[in-house]
C-alpha cells in the first residue's frame, strides 16, 4: 500500500476518535466519550445515546422484551433460525430484490459484518476496495490492518456532485446508503449508474444499509439498492437501528449464493454465535421494522428537526436537510466560535466522517434524538443567539 493510501485510512479512523476540530481536538481513546463530557458539563452533539422519549413513538415497552425461561446452553449461529431467514428473504423479494438463492447471515450488530466484508474483499483477491464516501469508520482500521487500500470514486458528497470515476475492470465497491451522517440517501441516479456498471463489469457491491427503512415521510419499505443485481450485491440491514434498540444486537447480511461459503468461514472467526436474548427477540424486531407505517424513529427525528429548523436558519447556520435516519449534517463550528460557545460543545467533524471536501469544513454530525437534557441546552443556545439578532 502506498504511503498516501495508508495515511488516508489512518486519518479517517483517528479523526473519528479525536472529538472536536482544530485546536479543540481531544482524543479520549474510549467509547465512553458521552460519559466523559457529561461529567464535565459539555454536550457531545454527535453522541450515540438516545432520548428515551423515542419509545413513545416505537410503542415498545417492557412486555415486548419478556424473556423465556430457556437456559441458554446451546450456541445460536447465523443460520440457526431458518424461519426468520425465510421471512427476511420474502420481505426483500416483495421489495423487488430477487434474493431467492441468497444466504442470510445474522450478525450481532453491523460492525462485525462490515469488518468481515473488508476481509472478504482481500480474501477473494481484490487488490483494493473502491468506495463512494463516506464509509463507516471501522472499515478503515480493518483495511489498514490487512493492507488493502480504499479508493473513493467521488470527489465530494454525491448530494453535491453526482460525478463518479468508476473503474473499467471487475472490482468491489463499498457504499453506505442511507448516508447515516447527513440523514439523506444518495441521489437515485447514483444507484442507476451502479446497476449499469455492475452489469457491464460483473463487479461486486457491498451496501451498508444500517440506517435503511427510516424514511421520515414515506411508509413504503423500499430502498434504492433494491434495483441492484442480487447475484453481485451484498446488503447489510440493521433492524435494531431502525427502532433505537442499540442495547440489542441484530443486523443481517443478504449474501449472493456464490460467496456464502467463503463468507461463512470468515464470520465464524469474526462473529461466531449470537446471545440467546437477541436470538429470541429477533423475529419480533424484524416484524416491527417492516410494519407498513412511517418509521417511528423517523417521526421523532422529524419532530426534533422541526423544533430547531427555524433557529438554525435565524442563526444563519447552513445544513443538509435530512429526510431519513436520526443524524443531520450541520455547519455549526463557526457559530460556536462567533458566540463564545465553543467550550460548551464537542462533536465529530467532517474529517472523522470520511468527508474531506474543504467546502464542508465546519460541518458536524448532529444527533437529532440526543438525550433530552443535551437537546434542551442546544436549543436554548440557538434560541438565545437568535433573539439577540432580532
């Protein structure tokens, strides 16, 4: 791997942990950054905890999580629940993705399966992974460890510029859709281009859809990636993400039949078996995800966005308008500096999100359904400074 390629991998991974920007970078070296900042009175805007109010929207309560009296003696492997696997296939076939012959791999959350896909790319003989940035940060650490470079084929976010530099030879491409950090899908023409390229070159595409089925305005359960070739496409879905159940671990990968043996051997090493608690609840969680109604997380996120939308605009804060998921991408850093609020907040900057366009410096990932106390403080500061302007 060339030095420049290795530097790119390390920069994305390291910047994800160096919470802040410029002089304000502090590498906590821990997942517990939320708790570190809580204790010091600082609001972490990009936090990965949620307001418990979210379950007023999901309708989930203690009765949903009643546990059986089974003693969990036995392993539960990724193919242990064939009835669930068949239900997953049936849902996606109705969506228009003809995955009749595909294998369904159940995984303890998305992260270990994403890592497995990086290893798969190397094992299968690809010399590099092409990407449409941004990608999730753990991809870069694993790619660095196994010495496979990642080459973006877009110059900036596709919602700003749809131009792609697609390779002419058979390749493997990683893409995230929806783009979790900005709360939007890639433009629909992107998937059309990828479908055409895939059919022309026989290339493989891995779609990280961990935020799929979280649209704010539509109850229709169809993702843009469903138009891709099922024999050449890996799709990763995360039902627990769609319901804000991060304390449970449930994602699944739709894997083309041709590649299931190799991926099975990899996931035996990277994922292994599942906890019995997650295993028992997964069918109920999946059924809840595919209900024919607007996603409850989308409803709550939209409500929170509408609360601050006018305040962002009164304070001349630019943003990408979200329409799915629960994060948005906001140009907030300069606002904090102008109003002496820098010491009150921390965030993950654009460079920690695999977004290196200099025109997007100052943009941060904002969790719309952050805990209520944090959201109230943020709203209050926006409100006070907007009032001063009037």
